[in-house]
C-alpha cells in the first residue's frame, strides 16, 4: 500500500527548478530516506507535502488526500519535525504539547494521557515544566518528535532530524525512529545528508539538482557498485590505470591523487592487483565496503560535501542558540 | 474555528502573564509620559476647554497604551516566524483566518488589561469615573486595540525580519500617536496638519475615548464609532487576507 504518491511534481523559484518533475511512492510503514546535498530540493519537497508550499505543477497525495485541495485532511494525518526548531521558547514543554493537542483538536482526557506518555517516551517528563528556551538542542529535537506524534499521524516527516546534534543524541533519536516504525507502524519520511544514517532506512531516494537520480533499498543501491571499493595510490596513477584495464575487466577511475576501483572479494583481489602493478611503486592501499556516499559519488561524480555541510550545520546551530 | 482562535488567544495571554518585566515596562512608559509631558505641557498650556491639560491628555495616554501594546503584539508574528513557531501553527489543521483573529483578540485583551491598569490612576488626576462610564470604556478599549492589531498584522504579514522594526516605530507608530490629537487639541490646526489628523484612524479612537472619559468630544461619539467600525472591518479583512496568502 502506498501512503504517499508523488506524480510529476515540479516547483520553480525564479524560473529555476528547485524540484524538477519528480515521481515516486512511499509505502505504508517504511522508513523512507530522502538523501541529497543541501539545496538539492529535499526541504522544498517536504514543504509541498506538508502543504506549506504550492507546487508549480504536478500532484501529490498523502493517505489519499491531495496536498493542494485537501489541506486540512493532509495536515491532520501528518506530523512534522522541521529542520530548525519550531517550539515556543516562552512556554514549557508540556504547554507546547498542549497547544499542539488543542489545535489538532484532540479530546482533553486523551490529550493529557498522550502528553504524559510521550514526554516519558522521550525522557523529558521530569523537565516538563521547564521553559523550552532553556532546553539543549537535543532536548528540543526530542520534544519536537514527541509533539509530531501527539495527534497519532500516519506519516511522520523528519527534516534533517539529527543535524547539529552530538553523536550520542543522534543515536538516541535513531532509536526512537526505528522503534516508532517497528512498534507503531508509523511511516517515516526523513531527509538527511548523513550517509551513515541513510543506511537505516527501508528505502532511499537520492535527489540531486531537483531530480531523483536513484531509488532503492540501501543494499540494492550498494549492490550496483560491484564488490568492495579499493583505493590505491601509486607513483604513476595513469600507468596503473592502463595496466589494470589490460589485466582485469575493471575500469578504475582517477580522482585527485588516488585510483578508485570496485572488485568482488577485495581482500583476495589486492594480491593479484599488486602482482599486476609490480613495476610501479604503490604508496597506499585501502579496501572497504562501499557506502551510500560512494553510491552518490558514482551517480553524480561528486561527494556530498560533509565539510561544508558541517559548517552550515554549525552556523545554523549557533543562530539557533540566540 | 472557535477552539483554534481560543488556543491562539490562550498562548498570547499565558505568555503575557508570565512576562512580568514587560508588563511593568509597558505600563511604566505611559505613566512617565503622563507625569512628565502632562505636568510640563500643563504648566504652559493651562487648561484645554474645561479640562486641565493632564485630564485632556489622559484619554490620549490610554489610547497610546493600546496603540503600542497592540502593535507590538501583532508584530510578534515576526518573532513567531523567526523562531519557527509560526510554522507549527501553519501546518496545523486550522485556518489561517483563525490564527490572525486569535492573534488580534489576544493582542486586544492584553492591551485592554494594560490600559485598565493606567485607568486606575484616573482619580489622582481628578477624573471621576462611574461604573456606567467604565462599562463603556472597557469595550471601547478592546475595540480600538482590535482595530490597531489588524493594522499591525498587515505590517507583519510580509515582514521576514526585524530590520524594518525601527522604521515601523519611527514612521508608523510615533506619527500615528503624535498626530491623533492625543497630546494637543485638533481644533485650531493648520489645514494641512488637520488633513493628516483626519486620515489617521487613531484620532477617532482618541476622540471617542476622550468622550467616554471626560465627556468632551470634537466629532461626536456616533461619527467616531462609524469611522472606527469601517476601519476595523477593512483592516481585519486585509489582515486576514494577507495572512492567508502569505507563506
């Protein structure tokens, strides 16, 4: 069963396509990852699905409701955790949840019961009477996840749920996400540019320049890259490339000062490789399983630039603190 | 719809009651105006008609309280946008209209409460208010500040940041206050100034407030009420429209 269906969705900003004719489905109960560098169109897509932004053309439905015409039904069936915090810092955690429960029209007794349950779930019950402006980044995010769940949405959208958080908190948040999917059967739609996180998803769509360039399970995406990734540095990379191409049915690529090639059973392949390159000086070698970063690299010829993204993340984090 | 408006209102009130320091400063400012300008100008002007200057000015100071408080309350939408909470409201299954109306009613409630605190000082100025007058003054305060909130939301609906904030204070709020007849009578003004006063909706609020508190009026309560009613309908409609269209 598809819970989200997207058909030929396009959104233009000043004649530039932020989202360019994308189509895909999200199945009920899966963790769907939306992966891509900043500016690829992830947040734009989420904004359209959350009814905050009108598409230029195309169609999207959530649980059968059209995001353009049936906004209120869509809004009732989704929960959202935005990339930037959206709590009222001058209200306590409990009051933030209560506000949410009231605008989503949850009957009082059920509301209060769920608030208690969810605050306990995200370990914030003993801090429920504190103003959320005094919360740390991780606590805010946890509270927002609790808030997103308060009206029992069918789909929970998480826009970069772990950006700017320390590794420990990131793991905690992932535990919640996986738990929600397994125990409650909630469909989770999340965006991320962290490759390691994307591996936890049931399926992943990779988006770049507003287009979906791949969509599959993490394993299948990696299977396309045959075998293990071997990174090699030699005294003469282009000579090495020629040699490898003539000896094996492999086409290595030169990027920077390294040679990249994929080979099945990398550990056993390296000795053969060394034998073939015996006339060259090999300065370093590395064998590892391919990651989604390699998938992205293969598909786009670029890396998702972690360094610049982290700088953006830090900036965002520091502006949050104000 | 009603529940949504109530929820938005409740949030405004809760935050208002919690923020004591802002309450104190928002009441202190008009009292300082009253004390300094009232005494200072009073010494020069003497009386305005049958009223002592400070009595003449007092209703103007009440409207000033309403003006500042309602404007700031409406403009807090920019804060909500900046700190992300506006998004939480916008993705909720409630209409944009109820958000705008909830904000306006919240702002009007807060402003009325503040103006009532100022009103407590009226006996010190020799103004005797019976229960019947107070029963007219309270809804009037609410009505005037609801109208001003609409203007505030119109301004805030398209503002993304606080960069224009000083501009608003210097070029909208202060002129509206100074050219409303709050601190000087409008009967003997040169025609160009008089024209500006006449297109300033606040001057109708000041005149009707002065009528309700002292019985003195320039234009008569009915005329004031009609103009204010029209302004209220127009600003509320525009503010709701802009808010529904905005991001």
